[in-house]
């Protein structure tokens, strides 16, 4: 989502927010619920004029390689440097523009890329908010194919469309809107299989959080990254759900951050960091604002976890 506040920020408010964000970088970051461990935050900076606005993320099975897309229709790939499993640096390719179905750079008027998924065969899938569509390509530098439109496209809200995109072990795409329309209305999840879309299940809404990222973990669970804007800062939350025969159960909240604890987290990737442990790697969208940051934030969670949480 290209984040737009309800009213323009004054210079004083911007300065105050910049100060608060700077202070938050030094804030104490406690562990989450029992068994969930905060690993670390790495702030990434780059002088490239297309750098920033990252909203979709994929990470390799070993946690070393990453691919990210931005809400200005760009893509970047790289590798992490780690010490004791924490990100301490990275190397990346230049930030390149994605191509449309004609092989041209996507028009800036319609380049709001939000969700990213990579299939088992390496095929790239990118969802766009406006106009709503999903592109598929063998490589980022090859012309894209536009996938079949879903019947739900017409009901997507402006600037709140297919923010999250995931792919399961069978290579089936799953997506959901950023907004469901009401605080009490669940998020509908749609799946593309054999060229046809179907409404497979709903994820309950809890509070004012919006859906901004999703992934299917190596454990087969559905992981949902959510974001709430408090008026001066962002809060993030990750929930996960078991999927059995197209039904969800065992809803668990893995962490819920405080305002200013992290920046505007929008992309999530889940991989196995060690036997019985999963790593949540997330990336923030800095909205191309000088007072925000591009961060990689990581948490470790156990595959088997009883948080006495909510269940469907």
C-alpha cells in the first residue's frame, strides 16, 4: 500500500515523528510470547533513486538469499551476511523496474506492486493494487503474463487491494485484500488453481490491523503479517493458522509490536532456521520518507507452540 495519512503532516509533526523514530531505534525490544524470540533488526540504506518502498519479500530455504519488490514496481535481489544467525550486512543487485506483458517497464501510474511469491520452479508472481492484477514471469527481466482475473477484483477497495500474496507447496497462489470492508468482517482468502479462483476460507479480523503480507511456511501453516497506523507510528502483528482440507484452525498470535518498535513492516517470509524452529523475516516499507527506515526484522518461533490463543 502506498501509505497516505488522512491529512498532510506539518513540518513540526514530521520533525517530531523523525525524532521519535530515531529514539525507537534504541528502544528495548523484548521477546514475544513464551517460545517466540526476537532475533534482531538490520537497517538497510542505499543511495539508488529507486531504493525504498519495499512491500513484498521472499527468502530462500536457508535464509541466505532474498528477493524484494517495491510499491513503485521495482525488484531487488541479494544475500545476507549473518553472525550467530543475525543479519549484520548484505549485498544486493541494483534496484530494477519490473516489466509488463509487452516487455516494457511498468507505467508509473499502475506500478503499485505489493505482494510477492516465488514458486517451487522459481517463477515470480507479483500482485498489484491498481488496477488489480497478478503478473507471472520466469525472470524479472522477461515480459510478464497477466493471470486470470478473479471475481473478487471488482469489490477491492482503492489503494487497499491484493496487498498479500502467498504460494503453497502445490504451487497454488493465495491472496487476500488489505481491508475487508468492516472491522467485524473477516478477510476473505482466494486461491488460484488450474486457472480458476475460489474462495477457500476467511481469516478473522482482530482490532484495527490490516493485512499487508502473507506466506505459507515450511510447516504448511498460513502466516499473516498485519499493520496498524496509530496516527503517529506503526504497530505490527503476525498470526498463523493451521490449514486442513481448506479449513483454518488453531489461530495463534506470534507477536504484536508496540508503536515505534519497528517501522512499517509489509513483507514477510518464513523459513526453517533450525530443527523445530522457524524464522520470520520481515521488511519495512519506508514510503520513500526521510524519517522512515528500510528494516529487516526477524523473530524465531517454535513449530510447536501452545499460546492458549484463539481458535476457529
